[in-house]
């Protein structure tokens, strides 16, 4: 299905997604700090196994953020090229909708929220 959306609206979504991804990047750093606190207070084997799990997940999510940010940036550059090639009525013109980027962001947010909930439960138990 070829869906079209205004360039202006797609740009606004790209800005929103970039802001969200930057927020999640900061949140990963905060959770890593909390994980270090848990590690410094607990050396139980079960705790350390979960610590390793979360360390790996934080690395994976950080990589996901970087990859999705790159995809959004590439989409934004494509929109900019479209505007530069024909700047007439840019606020009304439509372009192919960036569904791939939307799916990436939506899937990431769902997974990240699940990880955040899992980590909060773990941290609350062991802090």
C-alpha cells in the first residue's frame, strides 16, 4: 500500500522521533548507573546473572537507538532533498510515507518500555 503524507508532517514526526530517541539514550545511561549501584550492593550469583542480562540489553538498546536514529536522519535528508529540488508549496506537497521508520520507532518503544518495567522491578527488589 503506497501511502502519502505531507512533507511537513513527516518532518514533524522525524523531529519528534529524534527527540524521543535522545531521551531513551539518556534513560539507558541512567539505568546503567542504577545497575552499577545494584552491583556494588549485591554479589549474589542470581543477582549478578540478572545484572549481566541487563548490561547486554542496555548495549543492544543503545545500538538500536543508534540504528533507528540513523534511519530517521536518512529519511529527513531525503525529505530535505525533495524540498530543495522543488520548494513550491512544500507545506502542502506529499511524499511517500516513512512507514519503515515509524515501524522501527514503534517497535523499539514497545520493547524498551517492557525492558524498563522489567528493570524497575529488578532494581526495586535489589536496591
